[in-house]
């Protein structure tokens, strides 16, 4: 359910927030909320700031006593992460090659390489890079999470969930909500609504501000007819995050089902005013509520 896709500013910023923060190795990404349909939960498709690139976070030293080769490789990796976020894949690849020339056993660099090749749709090289990263660091939570997302994106959701669960084995993992909501997205793709809901609930429990979990839980409850729960999650999204066409459309459908005509009309007016060219505004204009 969570996906994204605009141009890296306004709309892209929201879609990044609503995304599921899928990639978090040297990048901290999110699964953008796919365009939610009127009658089914939105299923995440890509991680990124609007369907393009994951947003980078700092690449931290692996330990206080990292050697000189790893330090130099890490600096190259930081540069690669920055170029990757900008969509400058050629330079990102060059930085990664230099990082691996300095330190050929750097798992994070191979994992980053997998992300770049994934975005370039070079599946053979992406697979090879992720596999090499995992051979070097089979228990690394970030690499398992990122590889799991790659598997989910390439039609292997069951294998993906296995890697998300591996990512969760580390009790010190700082961001367990990400593999949890990614597992929820992959479960939706397999048609297992119960498992998806369980994963999203777990993600929400460990991170109550997780937008991907809230959006998907609202969609699931809306589809099931548990309208008060759907409203609960939709309102939390509206309260905690900046307005977006996706959130307005979700809230409009919830209020419509609840029979709250005033609330529906108010939200519809805001959607038309703030996001007149959005897909959601088009669905509103044509009355396609998925009912």
C-alpha cells in the first residue's frame, strides 16, 4: 500500500514519508504507496522518494576501530549513496567500484551496488551483488531487508518474507518496523490479507508513527467494513503527516462509507483545491469510489 512517485519535492516528499522505508542499508528508503484503488489495499511497489530513488542516510563506521581501507571505502560509499539518491547512477557506480577496489570485502558496498542495479533493472548484476553481500555478512539486517525488497519487486514474495524475517532476528536492529511493513506488502501481493494485517499491526506496534502501516491498515479495515478502525488509522495519518492526495482519497472513502456527508464533502473540496491534477482528484470527479 505504501508507495510514491513525484518529483523530489512536494509530492515526492509525501510519498517518501508514506512509503514504507523499505531500503535502509546505506540508504533509508520507504516504500511509496502505490496509487490506492477504490476497492483494494494499495500494494507497495518500489522504495523511493516517489517511485525513483531511496533517500540516503549517513553511512556510519562499522566500529570505532575500523581500519584505513574500510574508512576510505566507507567515504566512497557515502558519496555513492548521495549520487544514487540524486539518480546519478553512473557516478554512483563509479564510486562503488572505487570503494570495492580499496576494500573488496565490504558487504555494504555490494549491497548498495545491488540497489543501483535494481533501479537500473539489471537483475543479473543486482542478484549477484546482493548475494555477494550476504555471503560476506549473512546476518546483516539491512542487507537482508534490502534483498528482501528486491525479491518482492521481482515476483518472489515468499522468499522476500524469509529475508525480512532474517532481518528481524537481530534483537538490536534499530528499525524493525521496515522489514515488518515490507513483509506486509509482500503478503498483500500473495493475496494473504491475514498475514499482511498481522505484519502491519506489528510494524504499527513497534513504531506507532509508521505511515506505511497506518495507510495499509486503514485500507484493509475499509475493505473489510471495520469503518471505525479505518477512520482511526486515516485520522492518525492526517494528524501526523502533511496533506497528500493519497491521504485525502483514503479519508474521503472512509467518511463516505460512514455516511458522513459533511466530512466527505470537506475533504473532497480540499483534494480538488490542493491536488487538482492528481489521479485521486480524477477518481473523485468520475465517482470511482470502488463501491
